[in-house]
C-alpha cells in the first residue's frame, strides 16, 4: 500500500502536490526527504486524524461508503459503487453532492487513484475502526453469532422477539458507536433455585424478562468482548446493525447541508445595540475589578491561582457573581492588565506564597484608550487565551477546587472551541440567534470528530460571548463578526508573515473598533453639578474626565448617565493627590455645564482649611545619644553629609536611609554605633553569608510547540521541488554504478563512504555533475546536485548547478554520491 501510494504521488504534477501540502500543512513539518517519506507521513495515524477532524458529517459518511464497498481481494472501490450505496436509502442525496464529497476526499488524498479503482489510505482504518458506526462482522466476533447472522430469517425472528428494553439498547448501538459498557452483574445469571431479582420490564407489560443485556447476549444479538466482575463490554455485529438500519440506509441518515435554524431572526440593529450596551458594562466592571485589585491586591496561593475568599471579596466589591468575576479576572490576566508581583525580591516564579496579583503598567495605557479599543483588547485576549473559565469552582482529579488563574484550568483546545462556535454564528445570516441546542447540532454536523465530547465547553463559549458583548440577544454582532474575520484571515497572515503591515503598527483602529465606535454614544467632557452635590455625566466620560472624577468624587451609579457625589472624603482625597482649593474650584467651573452650587464651594474651602494641620513623615533610621555634643559632632561631620541627618530633639537625629547603611557609614567615619530594637535593647548579630539567587538551567526551559505553517503557493512549489530532488537522488542512488578504485564494475549503488569519496574524486577530475547526499547541522538528510571543484583538508567544495553558488561540505557528513546520468 505504501509503495502504491508513493508511486501515485510521483505521477502527479507539482501543482497537485502543492495543493495537498496546502490542505494538509502538517505534512511539511519537517519537509519530507523524498516522495516515499511524504507518502508514509500522509498515511500516518496522526496526519490522517488531523485530516478527518476537519471533515463534515456527510463527507465522513461518504468515506465510510468507500470503505464498505471495497473489494475484499483488491482493496479498491469505484465512484459508481460509492454512489450506489449512498443513494440506496429512503432519502437519497443528490449524486452531485456525493461526487463532490468524493472529490474533497481525493483532494485530501484520503482516497486516491482513478475513479474506477479508488483506494483508501491505510491510516483511516486505524483512526476510525468502526465503519459508518457499524461493528465488525459476526464471523470476526463469535462463531455462534455468525451462525445466527448467516440465516436472515432466523435473525429477523430473533430481533422481533426482543423485549422493548432490549430493542432500545439495540437501536442506540445501531446508531453508533457499536460498542457499549456493561455494568457489573448485568450479564450474570441467577443462581440455581433462585429467581431473577432484576426488576421486571415495565415496557413489556410488566413481564419479568431479567437483564435485557443478558437476553441479547444469550440470543447472539450482542457479543461479549470482555468480562470484568460480571460486567465488561459488548459489541453489536455488523449484520445486526445493517438490519436495524433498513429504514435509514446502511450509512444512516444522510444530510448534505447543515441543519436549519428554526429560531426567528432578530433585527440586526437590536442585536448590535444590545451587544454595544454589554461592552460598556464589561469595560466598566473590568476597570472596577482592577481598581479593587490596586487597592487591595489578591495573594497567590502556594498551589497556584487566587483563593475563593479573595474572588468572593472582589465579586462583592464590583457587584457581580463569582462566575462573571472569574471570567473578567481571567480575561484581564490574558490581556496583560494584571500580573504577579514578587514580594521577596528574588527570582520571580509563576506561583508562590509571596506573590500578589495587581494591575500592571499596561493598565494605565488601557485606561487611556477609547471604550471600543479597550473592549477589543479584552475580546482578543478572550479569543486567544488557553483557559477554560467554566472549570473554575469545579473539582480536579484530586478532589481539590479549581481556582482562578490555576494551572488546572489550562486547556490547549479552548481557542479552537471559541473559534468554531463563533464561526458557526458567523456563517448564519446577520441577526440569526440559534439556541444552544441548534448550535451544538451545527457543530456536530460541521466537524463531528472535534465536537464529540465538547458540548459543555461549547455551551460555556456561548455564555461567555454574551457576557463579553461579542453576541447580543443570542446573535453575533456586526463588530464581533468583523473581529472574528480579522483573526481568521489566513490569506492576510500568509501575505504578511512578519506583521509589517499590521494595524497595531500603523496606529489606525481596526474595522471592529470603528464599527463599535459608531454604535457607542460619543464620550463627553463635561458634567452637571446639582444642588445636592451630585455630579451627573450625561454619557460615557472621556478618559481625562473619568480620571478627574475618580479623584474628586465618589461613584454611585452607572449606566447611560453616570452619577457621582462630592463628599468630604473625596475632596480630602483630591487635596492629598496634589490639588489645591483653587484647582478644585477651577475644575468644577471648567467641567460643569450648570452653575456650581455655593455649598460645593464652601465644602472645598472648609476641607482645604483643615488640610495639612498635622504633618506625618517617615524615617529610615535614627541615632540617639545622651551626649548632645557627640550628636552635634555627628551632624556637622562632612563625611556623613550623604546621610542627610536632621535633628528632631537634642538627643535624637533621623535620616531617610536604612539602618544598615547608616551603621556602615558611621563605622567608616570612626564612630562606634550599636543597633537597638524597638524596646531600646542592643542588637548584636553575626553577619549573614550572601548567596547568589538560583537560576533556571537552560536545559530545563521549554518552548511552546510550533503550529503547522500556512505557506503560500510559491513557497509550497519550492518545497515540492525540494522533495522531487530528494526523490531523484534516492532513485539515482539505488541504480548508481558501483565505483571501486575509480573504475565502474557493474550496476549498483555506492554503499560505503569510501565508494562515495571515489565517485567525488572522479567527478572532480571529469568536472561532472554529481548528486551529493549529506547530513546537515540539524541531523536531517538532504541532497544537492553540484559540480565538484576541489576536495581536500576534509572538505568538498562544489558549485550548485541551479543557484550557481559555491558550497562547502564536510566529507564526514557525506553519505552518498551518484554521478548524474
């Protein structure tokens, strides 16, 4: 099979091979040495599984049809046989749809060969052992089951005699997969003289039929595969499954298009309005969360993450539930707005008991941006982060709660799950708001292998998208559609692999930001001061106004119009921040569109009059002595001017520097100071031995795995050319003449290193072209067609025939040398 597939690849033009590499980019990581290596990789289990994961349900069913119609002897099938099997059901698909699915499979080289002799690549049977959800033939499972299945009339009679509960089990297994797990005791017969204590079959009129699974196994409709303490697993023979599918066809129900959405569409303007309103709430709550962290940072648990108590404290502070707060926390961390601060001053690690979570320097830049730009940064981080927030609050494998930012919530497939769900919404007409069940049905048809077992994660994506404002009223918003298109534009990334023309570099807002800006109310730079000292902002405040209000007023309510209140504490906070009374009066006169109330002016003046009556400062250390003359000498000493001593009392000097530095300076100046504790007792201590901080060894560092590259067609054609050259070198090596002592002695390849050197010496003398096989610095094998120039000192110098460049090869790395025919 491998040789036949490789020979088929060799007959294809370069454009067809490049198209294969473009559809399956994992085949070029790394670049195969020749066509045989490409064929082996294309049939490997991992590569075939990746190709199958991207196929829809109908295309997978057509692939199963090709597998079911294979000739047992030759292993081939035909397009007409696939078409006949696919259209044999009660609701046959259009022949054009079947042929289109076959062409897609041939483009991916899951099927190859001419239409009258199609072959299935070997890896498909390993990845998907059950054809069309059917079990193996009865002859491969059990001879007694095969005896029942070979008699169609007996098989129908046995099937009709099955109790309703047993028939329900058969119907579930016939839909696929055909294997099931049996609970303990379900296959054990009652002891002699004892009655069957299993409950009666209520569906069968109350008649006691015992265990339905045991009935099916005893009548050979199910085959027991393994036994574990009375249980185990069972498998449905293929003949029984085909008989149960007589109403739907051998492949089951065939649906060529995705399921339709029955939910009535919503008005696109209403969807955008609802989503835009939610984006304002998301930005406001995120800012409130970060301000709460700035006021009281959250400690990092030694096991990683933020504790439940701190999460609940933050949730109460911003008025949200724990789940929404956890989502905003994770998104802000992914956006780079919060991070860990190491309190010990040692090497920073990801987790530890001496770390705190608080806003980063990027938070100030984020606050200064527009509302739409702030939301876009959060939405992009949510789409790209490898965190499944829905796991927060659940239990891990060791029955411990999963906390925010803990490693247990890491899921590498989270970004792909978000992209797949939003891609389904983007494929629907604008304003379409499917239910979660309809979205799951769409995903199950679009990529059943990927969607299987991820229903919970997909439901979480829909809920998070609504909370973040990506969707509105259940439908994808216009700006959300633009954001998803920007992130999914593979052609733009291929044309600009270095990101030289990215929007972030140009400084212009993205199309999603511009679309959201048009939906949001314009920011205002003024407010309305009322007689009760409340300040009303008639719209979203611009960053400068918001920063001033955070200092001079207390926030009371948010919405279309935000309400603040000027209090004694807020005025004192403004004065502490550096404002003077005149500055506050000027601020209210400049920003207010209403006359400033007299009570507000009196409040500012009263608080300013009392501000600064008491002075509080800090000192790094002090020097006290009962000898006032000695302190006067110390203060006047020119050598100690750097300590900036200031006299608080006749017997006390203070300095802004720490005690250790002061002790060292005094001792260097010839004094004999002694440190004391808070009670005045002398402190004598042995100096500590200093050690360098621990470093992470370079061998212990890990790199993120690289994804398969999306190369443009010109690059792929170059890769195909390299593969062709390697294949030509391998074929030439197999039929190259054997060279011994410079003379040819019959056909045969140069197997030894000495033979290769003899060929190169002959090529240097004759100035002939030669294929050189060598091992590069990375350990990969390669070949090159060159014209040798000289050979000596352990190196071969040769000119590349195609690029006309001079290359140097180490002789010990050359593995083969074949003269060009």
